[in-house]
C-alpha cells in the first residue's frame, strides 16, 4: 500500500522528461540591463590551461513535480542561455554583458578534479551578480583524476554487456558509501556511460579523486545477477580495496559475477470488465512491489522495481519477461499513452506472485471511464505563448485525500491525459469515479498555467466530480502566463553561517481549491551568497515558503547528519498576478533539526 502521491512512480520519468524539454527553452523578452561580468583562471597542476571551455549559465527557479523537488542541487536546472568562452594563453577567461542574477560557472574538462580536496568536488562554482558587478577570481585549480578500468564477466567467463558498475568510496574510517549518489566525479556532469560495460564487458571510470574505492556489479539494480565485488567476492567485507592516485590508472579491476538469476515470464490478457471481450493494443506496465507487514504502511509507493512493459495483441494477450521471484502489480499504463492521450479504460491493477516458475492466466479487467471534454484558450499571453497551445498536455489527478489516508496502489491514481489540439480542443478519457483536478504541462516551455476552469460561465474551483461512465462536456480551460514573483532576503542569527552550507527556498501552494486543482505547486531557488533568492513564474495565491539548509556533499567523507543542520523555516506569502512579493526569512543557526524532533 502507499500513502497518496500525486504521480504514480512509474510515470515520474515521463514527467521529468517533459520538464527537461520545457526547461531547456530560453526565456523571451528579457530586458534587464546587462552590465555585470565574471572572470577567472583555469590551471592544471599549477600551470596555465589554455583553450579550456568555460560555461557560465544563469540558474533560475527550479520546478517542482507534485510535492517533490527533483532538481534541487542539480547544475543548470531550469537554466537560462549558456555563455561559453575559451581560456587564453594564461588560462584566463572573462564573460561580460550579464544581467543581475544567480549563476554557475563550469569548467568543461571531463577527467579532471580539483587540485585540493573540497566540500564542492564538482567543477561548478555558484555565485550571484548584482547589476554592474564585476566578479573576479572564479578560478579552477585542477589536476588529472584517476581511472579504474576492468572487465565484467559471468560465471562462464563471458562478457556481461550493457550492465551497470557500482562505485563506492571508502573513507579514512573504513565507512563505505555509493559514489554515484553524490557528485563524486567531474565527468558525472557530462556522462553516466562510464558506469556501463561495453560490448567486451569492459568499463572505464575516470575523473576520480585520489582515494580508496570498491567496484561491484549486479544486485538490486540488476535483476539477472546477484551483486559481486572485485575481484570475486559476494560479500562487501571481502572486496578488494582499490587505491587510486592523482592521474593514475588502475587496470584489471575485473568483476566476476556468479550464476545468473533464474528469470520467469508472466502471461495474461486485458479484457473489458463488462463484456469480457479482449482489448487489443493496450499498453501494460508491471512493477515489483514491496511486501508490507500486516497493519503497517510504507511512506511513498509500494514500489520495489520496474518489472517491464508490454502491449496487447489482437486477442488482448500480453507477455512480460525477465521477472525474478516476488510480488508484482500489473495494469494499464505506458509512456506513449501519456504523451498522446490515454484510452477509454482505467483499472485498479492486478496482483500476482512469482515463486519459482512462469505465471499464466493473469487477467487485467479494464473498465470504461468517464470523459471530460472541452476547449482550452489562452488569455493575457503573447503570440509565442499561444503557439505552444498544441504542445500542451493536460491530465487529471484525484483530489488529495486526508494526509494519513492510504491508497491501495499506484494504478488507482493513474492519470487520464490529453494533448490539446490546434483548435484548443481536448478530451480526457478513461477517468475513474471521484473528484479530480486538472493539471497542464507544456512540452515546449511556454510557461503556461491554468488560471481557471469554467463550465457554462461558472468557475469550477473545487474540482470536477465524476460519478460514473459519463460525458462531461463544455469544459473551458483558461491558460495564461503565471507572472507572480517572490523576491526574498535570508538573514542568519544565532551564530556564523558554516562553510559548505547551501540554502534553498521552496514555494508550495497553500490553496486546496483552485490552485491545487490546477497543479500550481510553486517553485524553488537557491539562496545566493548575499542571502537573496527569487522565485518566478508563480500563479496568484497563497504559498508556504520552506527554507532548508543542506551541506555541500563531499564524496570522500560521509554525508553530514541531518540533525546537525539548522532547522527548516516556514513562512506564508501571498502572490498577486504580475506583482512582486517581498519577503524576509530568518535562519536561526542555534536551532537544529534534532530540536525540531523533540
């Protein structure tokens, strides 16, 4: 079972892709004065590094999906245009004609690390610029990173192709943590491909700081093989530690996996719940679920891995392969339907279990749902925004239940989706009974938000009630530019601000009616070195600001305990259309997270 989440976990990847596409767009009509500049120097082993590419990017507010901020701390999220320069013969660079804002400078040198250990091991420097400011000495002192390379084979000595390799850092006290979960490597900002084996089973992990490491493969992320460490250990405590030096290469760090896990197939079909007739061409998704003790609940989804997807044939049959023993849930959902529009059916998912053999006879009973149709229009937006109307996806989601209410499974909250047509028309199909809200997502970054929803000239601020298989017509969705802005200042009291601390402010909608229905979840921003932050593109309404301090992550030492961090701060603010709300937030450094729990 799961506590309510606004998006089923197997669709979160699709939504992230939508936001990636949208956030890659450059903002239009930026008339800010461009009088600021940044300069610095790049050195390698103490010597000037000529012709190194340096990219300077303005970092704006970060999107929030549902109630989760997926992009806090990620470089370049929702970024503006890149300003790219090459260093001169002395290693120097300079970027001019920049507007006031928050920025990141990146040295584009995969395979290099900072010369001195730092809480910020990425080749990214964050800073803020005032109008007319000249920021100097944004330097990058680098050395070549180390390399670990080897070959992954199965029990018979054959190469294991396109499999992930896991890198762990071993600190001075012998504690181990997964290096892939933090920005350990310079190259992580460039590619994840080095964690994959090639057609020879060979991997090559580069850009490593001098230190001690473990490498392994298989395990929870690989349904085919149990986890094994270099060279041939099934226990982490028996793994061989690899010593990496600056610029050094450790070859022959081979990993020999044991016998492949036995995998099985699940066969079934999708039928109409009323007629029993097969449904052809239906997208089916399977997820592995966690077991739940009697009476216990799990925060988040009861999701323990992606089981695969399939599409039904003319007889409604589907086949799912590569499944290991465990419990699964299968139902109607697929990425293609999310982008193009859901079908006329919904279902509650079907549970099955694999013990030690194939499973057949699974039946997914699909029910015809309601339809909500109408037209979407744009008001108070420029022509460029209007041209994005046909690239906008709208979707339904059930209204949130009480905080402690538990939903049986993710398929019970799967959304109905529709692309808006060139003429503004839409049809949301396959909607299950209940009260639903409607959200909108632009595929091209048009910045459109739902301002209101009407039927017969009457605003529908409390959601749309669906009672059964019905056609709800005449819905008018009014979209516009969310133009509200929160501009804030953070003040610190009760001590000095620790080094290596990053501070973020998140704005989340406080409205349960229209704002929640329209998916106005808010945005986030990082506080700059002068305590300032700006969150733009907000719809009118009341928001809760949440200020959180987080430590810079040092990959060569364990993360700082959360209880050592300053306690979060919350504050309410009202945003008005086209206006800028000014706020001041106080971070009390004497109050810790630990105190909040007492």
